[in-house]
C-alpha cells in the first residue's frame, strides 16, 4: 500500500501499473501518427529500475508492467546507472570535448552517480575491451534524491506555520499546494553555491496569512522577508541552500566512503546523471570535494537514463559483468558431522539417518563477479517422494560472505524456487543452473530423462 499526499492509501501495484499503462498508451498514440503500420508486437519495452533495488522490487515492476498490458517476453529490466553509463559512452565527445574520450578507453574506471528524485544510485564501472562495460563494485546508495529538498522546504514552512496548519492547508487546498511545489521546483533549479540574491517564492494566500502571523516568533525572522503584494516569501540564499545540506552531505559522505574501497582504486572520473545532477549546487560540491577526479555531466543529464535504456534494449550484452549485492543461497540439509556442526542443528530422521538442518548452501557470495550468461553452480536434485510434483527451495540472502546457517543473524528468506517435475518416481533427476549476471536472476532446469530445458524465475514476492 502507498499513501498519497493526504495519507489515503492505494495498492502500490495499482498505482505503478496505471502509471506504466498511461505511458505505454501515450507512446502508442504518438507512434500511430508517426510510424505507419506499427504493430504492438514490434515494440520491445525497457523498464528501468535503480540498481540498488532488490529482487522483489524488480519482480514487482515486472508484474506492474504485465498488468499494464506489456507481455513479459516483450519486456527487459535495465538498471538505471548502467543505462546512463551506456548513453554517456556513446556520446563521449559531446560530454566534454576530447578529454572525455579518455574516460571511456579500455581499462578506465569511473563512478556513475545517478541522482534522481527519489534515489541516489551509485555504481562503479570499468570499460572492457570492445567497449562493453563491467560493474566493479556493487551498486549502493539511498533515498537522498531531489525530492528530499522539497521535503526540507515544506518542513521549514511547517515550522513557521505549524504542522497541523500545514496539513490542513494540504488537505483543503491541494491545487495551491501543488502550485507551491511547482514554484519551489523552479527556484530550486536556479540556486548555486555563491549567489547572494534572495529567492522569491509565491505562497498561496491561505498559507501566507499564517506565515505572516507567526514569522516573528519562528526563529527565521532574520532570513525571511514577506511582501504582502502578491503573497511572496523572500528567502536568504543561504537559507535556500540549507534545504540541500543534509542531502548533499549524505551524497558526498557515501561517495567518499565508496572511493576508499579497494575495488575503486584507480577510479578517474565521476559521471553525474539524473535530474538532480543538473543542480549547480550538487555539481559544484562534487567538483570541490573530488577535485582530483574528472567530473563529467553529460548534456541533458536528466535524460541519460532514458536514452541509455533504449541503447540497452538494443544491446543488452553491452554490460558484461556485475558484482553480487548479496550472498545468495538455498536452505538445505547435509549429513551431520559432529566435528563441524552444532548439536542444535542435529536431526534424526525416520529412517535413522542423522542430518544437519538449516545449512546455508551458498551459490554466489556478496562481492563476487557475476559474468552475464555464465551459470553459477550446476547441481542435480532428485525428489524424495514418488508422487512429488515440484521440488521447492527457499532462497536466502545475507551480507556475510561466509554465512553458515540460514538461521544466522542477517540471513533473510527472500524467495522460493519451485522446480516442476513431470511423471512419477524418485529417479526424476533435474539439473539446476542459476545465472546471476543479468538484471534479473534466471534459473535453467534440465530434466535429465528428457533433456528438456526450462527457464524459471525465483519468486521473490510470496
Ligand atoms: N536543475 C536542477 N536542479 C535541482 N534539482 C533538479 C534540477 N533538475 C531536476 N532536478 C530534480 O531532479 C529530480 C528528478 O530527477 P530524475 O528525473 O532523474 O528522477 P527519477 O529518475 O524520476 O527518480 P529516481 O531515479 O529517484 O527514481 C527532481 O527531484 C527534480 O526536482
Ligand atoms: Mg532516476
């Protein structure tokens, strides 16, 4: 469930799928007038998601797209910083003259900072031979996007006018509230780190009267002026900049921590993409804090993800390697060995055999290199029961590279892999290969009796 501005709830799936449907239909309408004879099947859709999203969030987006009328075989999921990186690699000269070309030579490493409205998404890429890209440090970031600044501004108004009054203003004057946000958005885009000019924002009269009444005792009386004609609030440039402080600090702190990591040694440039990267304030602070690096902001930084997603759709293999965000594995049991297994995990089965349960059978470890198209661990399994219709594996993740048991602290059950079995008997062996390198995990199962290959997905939502 997600809340609207007024706290009313709707299922997220409905909101997401209607948003996707709106854009899908809008594109189809546009194409109708421009491309003769275009059939729905001619379109392959690419849905972009932040690289820091987990598997269940990606599956959720796929579900939303399907509900919006996009068939699953006509849909790819692209990771946003990757798309942006691909876009910039295709336009090196446009980015910043000849010198940017050097950034994209084989062996060069750079950090992609995708600063959007909701999330800051950071990945580190290396250019491989042939111009493909590989991720060399797992994606990281947080919810420190551009809308946090709007939030600080609203908190500031709430501080003056009172939070209850602010909520009432929203509830009763939604259009005015949106108008206020719109005006703030324009002013937010113009602020830089040196300007002394006061920032004027038009505040709807219902709120202005409250601000006027309470400003003198708010603690902001020296930084804010009011002009009664036209209900304008004039803010000191420093006050306007203060709305950015927390967000900028979080971005800078996180980026510096990341650049200290051993994998990131040799990073020469920061590629700034996403709408928030167009902010002069963000650009200036990044340039100042990382003066030893080359800072590249492509033209239309806010569209880099979108345009890169189109390139990705045409050439998904342009990203050749990724880094595992987690340690992934399945829960299993093994023969009990008293030298290594704790007695708490000992279990005697009906047939008298002694097993150790809850073992975290690791498939890939956090930080492992995942090559696209290469399977990690191939294993064969047999059903225990003659009439069994599926073999089910609970899938677990952990941040610990050496997790032992699925009950360890930090291990989390995230999904289920269900392998369907045909026929009867306990001799129906299946071989399972898991491919982790793509933007979504793929499982291939081979029925040994028939050599039939099936492609499955892990269910991360139930
Ligand atoms: N010149 C600018 N100065 C400051 N902020 C800006 C500027 N241009 C755009 N923004 C901010 O960038 C954000 C939108 O960026 P973008 O379109 O990349 O987000 P998104 O991709 O939709 O969100 P996310 O990546 O979080 O899912 C908004 O918060 C907007 O206010
Ligand atoms: Mg984005």
